[in-house]
């Protein structure tokens, strides 16, 4: 949801900054557009970092020798968060 919000803010900011040709006395629409575009980029990047952190996995491999049978025991464990 954060990635979509970032894209939405960027698009609305671009419309305000580049597509509108009228001026308001108290409000600078071009400046508001640039601010929204910057906020959209920041929200997009933060959301992207959080999504990539959530997809990380941790893999652990442990090996030991069973003293009774002298056999090697290997234990593998993988932890990871899935988005889907």
C-alpha cells in the first residue's frame, strides 16, 4: 500500500507542478506540486526498503557427530517471511 501511495503522491504533484497553468493569489501550486513529488519519492523508497527487508531469509546449518553411532548429523533450518 505504501508503494502505491508514493506513486499517487508523485503523480498528483507532477500534475500540480507541470499541468496546471493558472495562479492562485495565496497558494503557489507549483511549489506544492514539487513538495508532493518529493514526498511521493520518499514514501516510495521507504516502502520499498521495508518490503525488501521483509523478504529476507535466514538459513542456518548445524552439523554434529552422534557419539553412539559415530554418524554425522546435519540439521538445516530456514526462516523467512513471505509476503504472499
